[in-house]
C-alpha cells in the first residue's frame, strides 16, 4: 500500500509546505497561524483558512530515478528514445489515476506507460512554469 502524503502550495506566501496527514482520513495545515483540514472520506475542507488560499497536492506513490517523491503538480523531465520532454503530473479524476500531461502534443500518458521513461523531477507548476510550453 502506498504512503498517503500531501504537500500544499501556499498561494499567499508562494511557498510549498510538506506535511503528513493527521490520520488515514484527515490532513491539517497551518499557515501564518491560520489552519484548515481536509477530510478525505467526505472530500470536505474546513477551518479558519479558506481553501482558496491553497492548492492541495497528493503524493503519487512514485519516485523519480533519483528517489525523489513525485507529487501532483510536479514537472518532470522524461527521457525517451526520441529525447527528453517536460511533462506535468496531474490526477485524472474521471479515471482515478495519475497521468503525465504533454502540453506541446496536447496529450497525456497513462501510468502503465511511465516505465518507458527515465523520469527526473525538475520542479513544479507554481515555481517553475517556464519549464512548460505556454498553453
């Protein structure tokens, strides 16, 4: 079973915060003395801190070739026979899976295709947007 972990992009302070859940069903975050918590079972955000101030991202359960954890919102460099491309890691809600999005080709790669690539985390969509092509 994969470890359940989250990180949060603090939109106000423009900082990434890494925290573990309080329990199997709840995740709590504190920023500048304000707090909020997310209930996984009911998909509800509660607390003093408005959800609009943060972006919650889950650990995919996958590591890159250097052992770094891969989260939703990461930008990865995927090496392939045809060269390297930069891809965005996203969650596909409709099919309940993580995918890599290729913005240049306007397509995504499913997780079963990931083994074909040599993957390296290069940054994330909040701090390193310059790595991805403009859409």
